[in-house]
């Protein structure tokens, strides 16, 4: 209803009614907004905020009492208890908004540490080679058309320079996780002094309460010891602690994966390698230097690589089936039948390239290596059978089973039939005689009409 632009026409003598016909408004509306004292904007209704009673108001004291008892209580839990204990029929969002307003005030009253620092964090600065950050990214069905349901991206970022490494896998298991570490160390040419992780199960053996020491996975601790770096596990719900690598996850998705199609993991790795020089030629917005130039300083301060790599093995317990097969990740692996029993418990030591199957107890004499039963290359697809035929030696293979249509020939002539002729069929029994008569070549069968059978039975025509 911006009618003020018609003031010039009105001043030139155009009537109000004519302007009303052009604009499609009532003439009284046109006259009102073309007047000298017309308002500068359309009228608005008064704000309703605070004029309507809120359903949460009668229970505000209850909510505050709960928060004073435990200031970290979630709004969803508060809503659930209000419904169950006080018959509250309001929406969860109203409770959430009320708790967001009340919680900071109660934190300040209780003097809770960080109560006035919510949403803030400390920016940290590291020296070259001091820290790397690791994270996973789930990239979805990039290779679903070739039978790979999910592709994952592994990222390691050097904190000083923001120089990064990325590779793509189809698994998140322990062996794959630390194999990606070895590839990252080879890419950078060294090992950072410390690597930051979140609480992934390939690094942390189990979750503990806040403030308690985090128990590390034994293989993760051994890997870190071998390569000479310290494992730094973030506290729960601290995404800003490794924001540098998490930012790289989004950057790779936007610049490498978006709008492209691939047919293999190797193609995706090659696409990232082709984009890396572009990334290293950019000036980072935080430190204001070329990522590649600063990355060279970072790489020069990294620790050296050991002469021999450390191969991580994940251990699993399984039972041997009656078919001398052991199941792992939906694939079957054979074990020697002469060294196991059905239902026996065995240990699988799984690395990325192979699977070694060991007995839980050592063999006779307890000599070293006596527990090893079999070693197989790891299956590349779920549902595979990885079989060594020699493991089934000694098991029945069905080669002695046979069937025949004709009865076997008699091994000796019947004494009662004489030297020249066959034995009397009737003497061998009624069944043998019947079969012999049935198969006799010289038996003549007479042909009769149906009328003959009817007259013999006494029936009429």
C-alpha cells in the first residue's frame, strides 16, 4: 500500500477516485495516505509478547528447584518429568525455551564454574610438529553403484600449518584405522609429537566419567609407543578441541567430492591427491600464510619414522563350526579338521591384509607358535568363503557312495538248477518268481475285447 508515490499526480490535479481505480484501493484509503499528515508506514497491531499466560509459569518454581539440584539437567528430561508428575500438557519447545532463559541465572547463583563462560573456549597455539588431529568422515554411498554401501574418509591435519592428509576406506575397523595412520606419516614424512582424538572405540577401551583417566585400547597404546607420539583424548562434547581437522572434513567434501562420481576408492584417493596442490597454494585465513610453505616448516619438525612399521592386529573370539569353518564379518574361513573340534573356541588376530586363527590354548609341550591354526588373506567382500582344501583332509567326501538300477549279477550258479539251466524261479520265492515271469521274453499275452471281460463278470452290455 505504498501510495505516497502518487502524490505528484494528486498535486497535478488527478482526482482521488481516478487514483483509486488505478491502484485498486478504496478512495478513502487513497485519500488517507495521500494526505500531508499520512503515516509513514502501514499500521501494525501491538505486540502480544507477554500478554498471554504461559503454561510453564505455574511450574516455573518446580523447574528452578530441579535445576538448583542438578544444573546440567536436560530440557527433554524436565519436560518428561513435568508431564509424568505434574500433568503438564505444553509442548517441549516451550520448556526448552524456558530452561534456556533460567539456566544461566541459576548457574550464576550457584557459582558453577563456566556458568558465565558458556559458549566460549580458549584458542590454543602450537609449535611446528607438536600436534596433529585425526577424525573420520562418513561420505555415504559414493560407490553404491559398484556394490560398496558406505565410503569413509580418514583425515589427519597438522595443527601448526593446517596441512592435511586424507584417504578413503570402506571400513572403520582397528587395522584400517592405524593403516591410515601409517599412510599419513609417510605422506608428511614424519610423526607429530601428539595426536588428538575423540573418544572413538579404536582408541578408547571404554567410556568413563568426566574427569577420570581414559583407558586406552592396548593396540592403540602399543602403536603410539612404537611411533613415538602421545595420545590426547578429548573430553566428551568438546568439538572445538579438534576443530581444525573437522573443518578439513567439510572442505574435502566441498572441493573434492561434490558434483563428482567415482567407480573405486582408488579414484577418490587420486581426486584428493590432484586437489592437494591447490589447497597448499592457498593462504590460510587464520595464520595468513601459504599452507604449503607453513607445512614445510611443520614437516621439518616432525619426529622420524621407525625402520619397521607396526602392524596392528584386532583380536576376536569365535567358535569352530561342525564344517571346520569360522565366521568373521559375514565371511567364512577354514581351519584344519585334525587340530580342532566342533564348538572349540579360537582367537582371530585380524590385520588389514590377513587373518590368523589361533587356538586359545597352546599345543602339546607349549612350544612357541603352537597355537597358530591357519592364516588366510582377508576377504574383500562380505559373504566370501576363504577355504584351504587341505584343511578338510580326512573328512568323508562321499566318494564311496554309489547307486545302481539293475540288481547285481549272481556270483555262483544255483546248485538246484543243474549245470546247464537256470534255477527254478519258484524255488527262489514268490517275489523272485513274479519278477522273473514279468521280465520273461517268451511270454505271449492274448488280446480280448472288453465284452469278453463283461460276460465273464456276469454283467450286461
